[in-house]
C-alpha cells in the first residue's frame, strides 16, 4: 500500500510574517476592543436586572418572534429561488442575481422608505390593500416584512453557493435508481448542502435580529408592537445609557452564540 504523502507546511519568512501579522493584529484589536468595552462596561447583575424590565422583555419577545417568522419565510421562499439561480440558465438571470443581492448593500433606511412607498396607505400596493381594510405600516407585520427584506438575501446567497458547488453526479445516480426528482431533492440534494443551508439560516436569523433602519422607518417605534431590541437600544441610548448598554450586551451575546454554534456545527458536518 502506497504511503500517503505528508502535507508540506510553508514557513513564512520573517518579513512575510511581519506583513501578515501586524495588519491581522491591528484588525482584531479594532474589532475586539469595542466589543470588550461593551462587555465590561456593565456588571452581569446590572445586565440581568435590565433584561428583566417589562419593556425590555417585550422587546426581546417581539424580536425573537418576528425574527423567527422572517427567517422561516426566507427559507420557504428563498430555497426555490436559490436552486433556480444555481442550477438553471435563462435570460435575465444576472439581473435577478443582482436584485437578490441588492438589499445586502442598500442602506437599511432606504429599504424602509422603499417598503413604505410600496406598502403604505398610498403606496403602489398598499393603496389596494387599503380597500380591504389592510394596513401594514407601523404594525408587527411591518417588522417581519422589513426583516425579511433585509435578511432573505443572506440565506439565498448561501444556499445558492451550496447548490452550485454540489456535484450533480449524486443526483444523477439517484435518478438511475428511479428516484423521483422530488425524492432526490429531499433525500439527496438537501442533506448534501445542509451546511450551506444552516449557515444561511443562521446568517438570516442574526441579520433579522439586528435589523434597525428599515424597521424603524417602515414599522416605527411602538413598545410591544414594533419596538425590537435594536430600536430599544437606540431609544434607551438617548434616555438611559446604562440600559442601552445592557440591552446591547444581550444582543451581542445572542449573535455571538449563534455564530459560534454555526462554526462548530460546520466543523462537525
């Protein structure tokens, strides 16, 4: 039996290590120091006390509910789109790919204004919804729509990359065994791209949780109805900085825990 060739490791020179190490250290310090300052500004007991305040609990509950719903919508509506963009070619595909990515680079406030012009009472679609007594702006539904608009592209792009990198021979092998396209998709394709899907779900959920600009523009700030955790941080920073810091620490802990779980899950996959 032939022996496996040992993996060669490249030892960078002193100059190369300096050119790589110094920018890396400066970058991680730039990221780490502000986050550390946020964590050590308040005692854990103070953070816990602020978290138990009724208005904070309402904002936390609303954020968790709306974020979960918007993420589920992103998966249900985004999965077919990701598969379509990854596996098919058709006229206008580049334009659709650009359209899908637009919310990730668009300023959130601009996204909120666009949603308001589309779904407001005199908006392009909202004027017709008003005929049936349906009003979307400044409601909990508006929060979900704003989060979905901003976060869905993160799932779609991640899922699309997973579908694009999948070797089609696995699916062809399933077809030769007389598996139906639906069975192949559910039992062959999806399990193989599961890491990409989980990564996309996590990114979409975290982005929804942190959404602020589009939400406050389209949904406003009504405690218990549209005031999510990011909005609560913004409002509290103008009145009670200690409370804003405590809520921000909660957001930081949830986001960090989710991203860490995703990293660990991808290593095990």
